[in-house]
């Protein structure tokens, strides 16, 4: 019979992770929380702060300083975003633990969240580049039809990588031109409209691609491998990256580039940012607002109407004298 764990911190962390499962937090959230708390636990042990119940704001602030000094495997310091995510996760755990009397709530005053920089999405695809990528799969074969349907669906819906590979046949609402995304980020479900062209390719995949990939047992997953099972996330990224390179598109990223591109194209087309928030499944509007920094649709029109130099024609005296020193 295994010995019961007597480490108060380990016991509390285990109870916290189990609570996250009971409130249906996403598996990725639970994994990240475990990683963060394991790091914090090792630091406590290394510093001789074994008495978790006596945790103070000063010790928490000391750990925040440790994160500033910490480096990644390549020797570079942790990014502000990484430190922010670690501290948010630690704060969530400490709030939970303080509500149960495991630590003093005063220790939370030792956390001062760094201001996250606004990171503008990179690698937005132009319409021409997008069409070139979509045309890459060889649709004479079942896997090519599958991949074309995947690319079309990524752009049409802006789904995250894991959201797409988890789609089941029952999540596809063809009669409503939509897909049901179950358990998205934060465990939230949402319904996302699907463009007609993407639906056409998905229907073609269901008719000519998926039956050829299906094995003896149907797992119910929408997109299958040649072995008749669901795609792995890394494998999907590899396929999408392969098609990006084949179209001559440079830069990093794969599936998320379609998500960024979809959101930016919607903004360029005049879509309301709150509608885009719902489509992408963002819990906060500020997350969606980053796309306003790369969308030039409405901004260019306002600039053209408002800036004097933008209204100058080629035969205008101002333009004619542009070369004078």
C-alpha cells in the first residue's frame, strides 16, 4: 500500500488540480498550472522555504524576482509574456488555497503582474498568398482532399489547431453552415459559421476522402489519417507548414497564421470587433483588439480622406515639387 503524501504543498497542489478538473477547466490549463506550481515548489525547496503554510508576501515577491533572473534553455531570459502567465497561474492557485485556509491571503500582495506588451500578429497572408496556399494540396487523392478541406476550414473559421483536430462528425452542422466547437479555450463551447467554399470542400472530403481513409471502426473524428485515426497536433502543423512553404510563403507559424489572417480580413471587410471576438472564442475583447493594429481596411480609408498629402494628385503642385531640395 503506497504511503500517503505528507508534504502540505504537494497535497494542496494535487487538490487544486483535481478541483480544476471538477470545474471543467481545459486539460491544457491544468497541465500549465501543474508546470508552474512544480517550478514554484522546487524553488521553495531549494531556498529552504519548506513551510508552505507560512508563505509570506515577501517570499512570493522574492520568487517573482527569481522569474526575472531565470533563463530558458537557450540562455535567453524569460519573456514578459511567460512571466506574466506564470504569475497569473500562481495567483490563481494562491487565491484558491487562501480561500481554503492553506495560506494567508496577504501573500497575494507579493505578486505584481508585469505589463504585457502588445504583440502585433505576424505573418498575415494576403489574399493572393492565401489562394496559393489553398491550391497546394493534390486533390486527386484522399489525403489531398482532406488537406484542402482542413486549410479551407482553418481560414473560414479561425479555429485553433486543437479545436480543429477534435471536431467530430456530429460537430459539423452542414444544414446551418456552421461547426460546433466543444471545449475551446477556457472550456467554452461556441458555434462558428462556415463559408460556402469551405463547406463545399468539407462535403467533398466526406464523400471522396474520408471513406477511403476510414478503417474498420469509425472513431467519429472528422479529419482522419491514412490509418483511420485522428490527426496529432504536431502532424497537422507539419502539413500546414509544408503547404505554406510550397506556396513560397516565408516566416514562422502554421495553423495560427490562418486564424490571424481570418480575423484581419474580417476587420478589413468591416466586421465588428465584438463579432470577431465571438468567432475566435476570446474571453476578453482586449485579446481580439490586437488585430486592429494590423487591419488597414477602415484605417486606410480614413487616412485617405483626412490627410492632405493623401489627397494630392500626380499633377498637383505639391507632388510636382516633391523632388525639389
